[in-house]
C-alpha cells in the first residue's frame, strides 16, 4: 500500500543553488525560502556551513540566516565538521545534516577524507548537536552508483547507514547523487536496510533525475513504506563534486504525482510552480521540470 501522507524535505535552496553557476543575491535566496514556506513546504534545507571556497554559492550563510529566522518551517543546514556546527549554532540553527559517502572516491572528492575519516569527523559534530537539542540528519551519498567506481555494493551502503544511526543521526537520507538508480535497486537496498534493523521511519530518499528515474524510484520507495522524500523546487541542483550529477527530483513533479495518488503533502502546486518560474527568471534559464513547464504554459 501507499502512505496517506508524505513529508517533503525541500532541498532547492541548498542542493539546488549550490550547483548554479550564477551567484544568487542573498535577498533573493531569502525570498525563495519564504515563498517555498508559503507554498506549504514544512522542511526547507536553507544553506551549508561548509568551507566557503569549496562551495562559493553558499558562502553567504551568515547573511542568509537572520533574513529567514521568522520563516515558519523547519530549516535544516548542512554541516561537515565542528567548525561548521559552531557557525550554524551561533546563528540559531535548530536542525543540521552531516553528509557521508558510501564510496571512498566521493568521500575524497567531497570531504577530502576517507569514508572512515569522514565518519570520525562527524562523530563529535553529531554528539554536540544532540547535546544542544538539535536534530541531525545523515546524508549518505552514492548509495546506488558512483562516477569513479563501477558498482556500489549494497552491503557497503548498509554498513555506513548503520554507523550514521549508531552515532546518533535521527534520519538517514539515501542519496542517488548521480541519478543512476532504478526501482529494483531501490527495493533491494530498502529491504536489506530493514533486515539490518533500520526501520522505514528512519529513512528518506534523495533522488537525482539524471536518467529520468527519480519519480519511478520514489514510487518504489513509497510502496516499500518510506514516507520522507527529498526534492528540489523546479528541479534545481546537482553536486559540484560529483561529475554527471544533475538536478534533484523536481518538487513539482513529485507533488503532481502525489496529488494524483491522493497522498497529502500540504503543498499548493500552483504557488510552488509560480515560485520556480520566478526563480528561473533570476537564474536566467527555464526550469527543467516537466510539471513546471506544463503548468506555467497553461
Ligand atoms: P579540508 O580542506 O580538508 O579542510 O576540507 P580542513 O579541515 O583541513 O581545514 C582547512 C581550512 O578550512 C581551515 O582554515 C579551517 O578552519 C577551514 P585555516 O586554518 O587553513 O585558515 N574550514 C572551514 N571554514 C569554514 N567553515 C567550515 C570549515 N571547515 C574547515 N565548515 C571540508 C574539509 C569538509 C571543510 C571541505 O571538504 C568542505 O567544505 N566540503 C564541502 C563539500 C560540499 O559542500 N559538497 C556539497 C554538499 S554534499 C551533496 O551535495 C550531496 C547531497 O545532496 C546528497 C546526494 O545527492 O548524494 C547531500
Ligand atoms: Mg543531492
């Protein structure tokens, strides 16, 4: 069966904008987040407290946070290490995400660490965040494939997921960073995670749409019992440290499907589409989302 309700974890302002060539002014970012909340999104990943040279697009995190402190939504931020956590806590962040990799190649490219080295870096971050009453999400990238490594064994993904949960992460977001997953692979990974004691309510799915499979993969995850889905307004996004990563599953494409299935999200697709059209104008290119294009041409 399918769930009655799905929680959408909106990643457009973070995963989306981190990969845009254009530097978006901080006031536009704040307005984007405000409009997403007004469209009914209840979790909006706002920015990253990473090294500003690694992701210059999000180097304005300190300026952004005070502009959105009255937005009525959960506003998680990405944090790689204690330096990032301190910056986030100083600005009142109530929710953070650390981001691990299932593969050595991507751990090196994205975090300049081994898989183990990255987990060691996160341990004190998660502990300190939990002490401060801050919720922690653990992203796990390259769960289904990696641009540098042929295959990513399911056992490897399951083992890093377990370690993230054991160190105190509240939720794991399974990332198909380069968009190569297909529904059978999704079902197999979720079943193996369940066998390893990871319940569906601790899991989220994070699909990129490179091969046009994001929605099919999402449906497979929903049928399996997962109820938290990551998506990016207008299909913005990618990852600057993963060649061949394109945008995330577009939030509008997701909401169109869920509306049709009678699954509640609380999102108003008209307001959301208007927001993505507005953002696309600022970015100077049309949204890649089919749903945004269809609805905005009506
Ligand atoms: P490093 O070069 O190993 O850093 O990078 P370090 O620990 O050696 O520190 C070097 C210098 O950086 C020091 O300064 C630190 O203070 C400073 P110095 O003493 O030389 O003057 N520094 C910082 N400054 C500000 N904020 C910080 C910070 N940390 C260190 N937080 C590091 C290691 C983790 C910092 C770096 O690799 C990094 O920032 N990586 C971030 C990459 C990133 O953001 N990628 C995109 C997000 S992941 C993603 O998109 C995937 C996802 O969507 C899921 C999916 O699709 O799979 C989540
Ligand atoms: Mg991503």
